[in-house]
C-alpha cells in the first residue's frame, strides 16, 4: 500500500523543484542576447559587489595565486584566465603547432603570412580552450585572451627580446600588427575567436638586464621619436580592433607606463579611441613602488594605475596585490568608485564578445575540436611554408659554370658534413615563447639533411651555444674529405631572450673560430653557413670569404627548421625559392651602435643610420632575378591631406618562378623639422612566374606624409616628396642586384 505524503510536504517539494528549475540559474539581463552589449555589461556590473570587482581586476595572473579571475557562483559566472600567450603558436599549454619566431615572420615581409599564422594560432587556442572549459581547467595559458602580438621597435641589436618583434621599422610593424589582430580575432560579426593584446606600451625596447634592469629603467624619449617611431604600431593595433593593450615595465620620461595617464588615457583612449582594457606586464604594478619608487604604498600605487587607465593587474603570483587596496583608496578619498566601474567594464565586455555569456550553440567557435586541429596537416604545411618564407639568403656565390651555388642540383649530396652547435639543437632553434617541442614533427638541420646525403658526418664542436668549451678536433675530422660542409651557428634563447641582453655583435665565444677551422680543414670543399639568431651578428669574415659560398639567415624557424632548410637548399617545392628580407639593419661594427640606454633614434635603424652597414634593412637574395620596369604616381601634385597612388611594374627575368618583395620608400625633400632619411611606405610579397610581369599598387596616405612638429602636432608640409621602388633600399653598397626606380610628387598647402 502506497504511503500518501502530507499536503504540506507536497507543496514544499513542488516549490523546491520550481526554485531549482527557475530560480537557481535565472536568465539575468546580462545573458539576454537581444539586449545591446552596453546594456548587458551595465547589468552585470550593477550586480557585482565592490569586493567582487576588486578581485576581477586583481587576478590577471600569473600563477595559482595571481589568477584566474574568480568565479561568481551566485551569478553563474565561471573563472576567466587572462594570462595566455599566442605569439606564433600556443606556448606553455601542451601540444601545439609551432611557427617561426616573430623576427623570422617579419623577414618574410608578407602581410598574408602573418595573418595566416595568427589565424591558425587562434584556432588552436580556441580549440584548446573549449576542451579546458569542459574539464574545468582555468590555469595559466589555458585561455583565449592573448598577450600578443609584441610590436615594440627593434632599435638596438643587443636587446634580448628582438626575436619577439617585427623588426626595426614602424610601418612594417604596423602592417603586421594589424594583420595579426585581424587573424587572431576572426571576422565573425558577433563573436571573437581569441582576443589580441598588443604589447608593450610604450617605448619598451631594451635594456633587459645590460647595463641596467628593465624593471626600473626610465626611457627618456622625445615627443617626436615617441610619435614617429614608438607609437605608430600601437595606433595600428587599436585601429585594427584589438581588445587589449599591455603597459610595459619601464617608465617613460619619469612616469611608469602603467601609471602614465598621457599614454593610457590622453593618447590611447582620447586620441585613438581605444575602448578595451589595459593589462599590466607581470609585476609592473607592484614595481612602480619597489623598483621605480614612483609610489610609496599599495594605496598610492593602485590610485596611480587606475587613474591612468589600467584595468587589470598581472601580478607575480601574489595572494594580495596592490590592486586589492582599491577599497582603502576609495575610503581615503583618493579613488572614485566610478573610475573603478568604468575600467572593469571592458573586461566583461571582452568576455561577452568571446561568447562566455551566450548559449554555446550561437557561437561557431565553440565547435572547434582540439583532436582535429592541433598539429593538423594544414597547420604543419603552414609551418613549413612560414619557415621557408622567413629565410633570408645573404650570400650566394657563382660557380665556375656561371650559376649560383644554391640551389643544389640532383637532389642528393655525396659526402656531407654538418657541424656547429645549432646543427642538431632542437630546443634552441625554436626561440622564446614557443609551443611545446613535438619530436614527431620537429627536424633539426642535421636530421633533415642527412636523409639527402649518401654519408654524413656530424659534430657540434661546442657543448652549448655559448661555445666556451670548444673541440676543434671534432670539427676538423668531421669536415675532412667531404663534398659539402654545412656550418650551423647562432645564439638561441640561451643567449638572447626576455631578461637576457647580448653584449656584442660577435658570434658567441669560439663559434667564429669553429667556422674558420671548418673552412680551413675542408680543403676546397664549399661551405654553407646557416645562422640562427634574432639580433644581427658580425659575420664580416664569412661575407668576405670565397670559401663560404652561401649564407642563410634562418632566425628561429621552430618545428619545420630542418625540412625548410632542405627544401630551400634544393629548391624542391613551391615556395622554396628564398625571398625573405632583413627586418633590421646589420651594423658593420660596434662603433655604429649607440648606447642601449640612450633612447634617441639618431643613428639607429635604417631611417637614421650613419655609415655603411654590413647588411642593410630590406636586403635579401633570390634564386631568380627581377627587373623593375616602371613606376607611376597619380596624381603627382596634391594638396595637403590628399593621398597618392603608386603603381610599380616588376618582371621576373630569372630562371626560376619565385616571390619578390616589392619595397616602396619615401623621402621628405624639404621638411622643416627632423625626419627620417628614408621611410618605408609600402611593401608586398608577391609570386611571379619566370618571364612574367606583375603590377603592384600602393596608396600613400596623408598620415604617412605627416611629420611631427612639437608645437602643432602632426602636419603635412608643402614640398617635394621622393619615392624609390625596388627590391631593396636605394643607395646601398650591398645590393640584391635588381634596379631601383625613382619618382616624386609635390604637396601644396
């Protein structure tokens, strides 16, 4: 016989079921997809207590104490991990496809390539994130809010972080920055695949540790250099739609970047219209006090950061950070609640655009699956293409037959020697901030080249890249009686990386001796030099030696290193005809290098360089030959504020199909203020079949013609503007061999 429950019990059970179904997870307005973004963000913020807001702004990472931003269970809000890197693949997050380091991608001079790499990185990051959310994983590097790209200017050859940049030119860096942001974030009208975070704002370009620490360094920068060199790429990032900017460790003219209202509010928000969030570099908030001595308490530190415009503290795994003093700052009348509320809004707006508060079925990016995407065939193919495109052929001597030494003919080498500390050094060929090394998809130069040789001898010669312990006997024995000797030298992140500046242009310790020993002991055998570095190296001896028949600057190509080298040396597949160009000037001597701590641009980069470099910015050889036929400028007379269109005709007159990097430079004829000697204003990497012609069109905007006047800001002055079109800079002693065309136009007031 069934027992009938009492009426009161029935009612209680019914009410409990109703509460669970209807009230435990209510549809708050911030989850209502029919409302505007602003309405939803405002509704969410209004539901948070001040202490909850403080925690959201304090937990930007890193470590288990520093992040993630905590869940708010009563609103059904999950944690969010802000600390993720996406520079060229997803690092520190398990298996992922790795692409060449940024400096190598810059050497490709290809807006299309950086877009494709950024897009592929973003897709893998989102796929990983989907898996992580399903498993409740919110640890460092598990998210889709990326601290990438790095768009600082490579202004000094010794800076440890040169490898993370896109080189020394503000225009090239600006183009790459915009393409990276667009590739990473995707083009969905509602959702962002992964959000970009352009860094490090601003005037952060060394030192790391020599001669002083980056954590307390004060960059003394003129307004002209700030506006014409250090800021343009960040403006391009904002224009491209980045959701985040990271403020840097250093001070700028006495004010720490993360407390710099001029940078973070006056310029970034008021001038450029940035509406996203500013996150500090790791520890930069606390170090305003302890390193810069700009503030003297946590309260004053958080007041300075918030009032300048910093939304998020990426602290150093602190349980209690400076941002947690917001409450005290408000109580003491030093900080307004409204300021705090305004700065937390971009954090939740970003999360909304990532799709966190919408039904998953509405967001196509939630369907990305790690098992189908990570190290996919398409991504591995892109990694190989990117590596090949990043190589810069610095030297390629002609043989007795009149042909250049490279590409190698026949597909095989008889007796091969491959020597040097970078010949078989997989960890060091990836560079800093690289995805996890996957041995199944990674081949070193030695591993790839030996497959193409009937016999191979290998010797590292040094125990590591520092090469302080050198065994010359191993080298001389390995190179004896060979048909080809390949020498692989360089730095790796062991010698140049974040926190670690170089001390000179020289090859490390005994590496130069290793090269000379290999040349001497190999008799008349041709020697090919492979270089793995970011900052320039003094290879004058190799450049001048008749025995070193070819030199390739490889940078840090990552997992496809060996396969890319084989394909380029033998010219096996489409894309293996080298066309990379140097993204930085290689000085001929240390006397041409100003002091690291001096932030004037005088004497720095091709724009202000004095003297003859070893290799100029924009230099790189090809297996083919190119001829520039004509340049047309329309109109050739404009008024200030108008644009001009430039069309360049170029033909492939050589024996091979291949890419050419068309470069367009501008010079001011009669500026009334200091300006660069030359300025890159257009470039593109295009494929031309042998015998074919290509027409490339560029638009030079009035913004590119403008110069900085301290009294009036950016102005376009009347006068003559000179243009140079070709595959290189004009007026260089070391040339690629093709011609350069010149034109001009005039500007009236």
